C-alpha cells in the first residue's frame, strides 16, 4: 500500500508542508537539507515555490529565516529571482 507521500504530487506535498508547518520551522528544515542537493538550483527553486505558497507576511518570515539559517551554515542565500529558462544549443557535427 502506498504511503501518503507517494500519493501526492510535489505541489501537493509542498502545500501540505506549508499548511502544517510554521514558516520558521519549515525554513529551519530547508536549511538543514541544503547540503543534500548536488546542484543548488533545484534547492532554490523549491524554496521559491514554498515562499509563494505562504501568505505575504509568513512568506517574508520564511525567506528571512531561511537566508539567515543558510548564512549560519556558511552557505549562500537563496537566489530569490526567478531564472529564465535556458535553451540548449545543439552543435551539428561537420
């Protein structure tokens, strides 16, 4: 039998986390897991998605606390700007 997590999409999992956890707690959890990402871009993307799910005042608390916790861990803050999608350039063999 699948677990609840296995039955929910990523968007639903994030919405549930936002609903069940305070922005302070979720920011601390995110910061503790930052090292689990080989590439930092997916981590920043998840942080931006969670930030967008909170009400404005809670979103500010999440953002501030996450950046502070990352700083305490000697990591760069989250890149809160949305990066445009890049297209891969294909090279043709001559």
